[in-house]
């Protein structure tokens, strides 16, 4: 039985009868994907940290980073370079890497859970619940929710959004249970209903909001990394570290789940426990990200799908690839958001939507042509 499970969790190209040249090319892409993405991410971090009103050359960025690590390799930098990088740029870049990786990884895990390459964490209402809680905190701040602001201060909005995401996820999970087991199809339908309800309640709160509150709601809803600081990065690091470390370890299990729940259970996979793990970890990733940076669309949908197109369906590659790809895309998008209309700043959610929509349409047209071929 272990031999059968190992065979079934191997990449699809190795188990299918394909030409040797095609199999070799696919294997090369699979082996090179993660190193290439990691190298591109490092380059994007260095460029992003140096871009802005005060342009800092890449050698100076490296010099500052190595200096902070206690290494002196002769790369010169100005004192103001170090001050700007350490206080403003690096916290923002680090936060973007963490959130991008978390959103990409959560999207890949949800696509594996629903066995649908076009699935998204928003399908189960996580983003809608976080948005509803955040808007409620903004609009109702003069009522009992003011106590939350007194306790948590700047982090009140983030805490409310995180609680909203977790509460919505718990509600959807309870609604999807049949005979003690969560049914994926019911979970999807419950998520659609909760999304609609959360959207309606958010609309009601937006309708009664003042002009100042509307500005806050609009800016938060479009997403931004503008509030990044080292305390913010350190506060979200433990919450995002769990999904970033644990979700890639579930790649082999997701490969088995792709065969169907019954077949996976016959091969010894604890399907119910796996679904719980995926839902909890994805909710933790998305809820924390939305709480800190607002709504950032398309990362969890487009990036995992592109990784799957490049490297095949093996989740042992797709999951870490989606994390690296999400971090890369969000880092580049944030760099563009800060520099495109300087000294103003574009909401990062606008850029991810503008970049993600054409890619998503291309994916749909590609799938349509493949089905008709």
C-alpha cells in the first residue's frame, strides 16, 4: 500500500505515457521553478527596498543589510540610506513578502481542497467576514467597540478583521458538517451564502457611514502596505509562520485528495483531519493578511494557477511555488504602487486587480481552447 500511495503522489507527468522529451522538459521546469522564483524574489526585494523618493542603489541596500548582520564587505552606503531602509522600506518589503506568500499558499491549498484550479479562499467567506468586521469597527467606533480601541489602539482594526475572518470560517464549517464530516460541496454553498450576507451587512454599514468613515473604508478595502513597521511585522510573523511552515508539508496529502475523498481514505489518508487543517491554516493566513493590509485580490487565485501551469499538478511543488510566487508578485506590485504616481501612492489592491484580471481571462480562454481541442 505505501508503494501505491507513493506512485499516486508522484507528479502526473511521470505516471502518464508521454514522450521522453516532453517528460524531460517538464521535469526540468519542475526542478528549476523553485530556485528561479527564489532568485527573482531576492532581486525584487533588493530593488523594492531601494525604490522610492530617495533612490538607493542595490549595492547600498546590500551594504546596509550586511552591516546589520555584522558583516563589512566594503559596500558603501550613506547614513540616510541606512535610516530610510531600516525605518521605512525594509519593514514594508518584509510585510509584503509575508502577506504575498501567505495569500499564494492559502489559494493553492484551497484549490487543492476543492479540487478546482479556479478556487479561492474568498469562496468560504473568509475575506468577506474580515471586511465586515473591519467596516463595523470603523463605523461603530463610538459605541461599545470603542472599548476595543482603548485596549488595542492602532491594532483594533486588525484584531477585529481577524476575529471576523475566524468567526465566518467557523460558521461555514459548522454549516457544512453532515454526520460529523465537513462536506466540501456544502461548504462551498455555505460560503456563497455567507459572502452574500456579509456583503449586504457591509453595504448597510457603508450606507450609514460618515464622509470621513467612508474614506477609511474605501482605503482599507482597496488594500495597502502603508502602515508597515517593525512592530507590525513582528506581530503578524507568528500568525503567518504557522501556515507558511505547515501548509507546504501537506502537499503529498493533497495529491492523494485529488483522487477523491473515498479513494484517499482507502489509501489511509485522514480526510476529515486534513480538511480541518487546510481550512484552519488558510483562514489564519488570509485573516491575518486582510487584517493588516486590507483586501488584496487575485493573488490567491492567479498565482497558484500559474505555478500549476508551469510545474504540473504536484502539490509538493505547487504549494512552495505559490508561496514564492505570491511574495514575488506582491513585492513587485507594492514597488510599483509606491513609485508609479509618486509622491502619491496607489492602493495595492487596484494594481493586483489590474494585473490579475487579464491573466485570469487568459487562463479562462486557455482552458476553453483546451476543452474544445
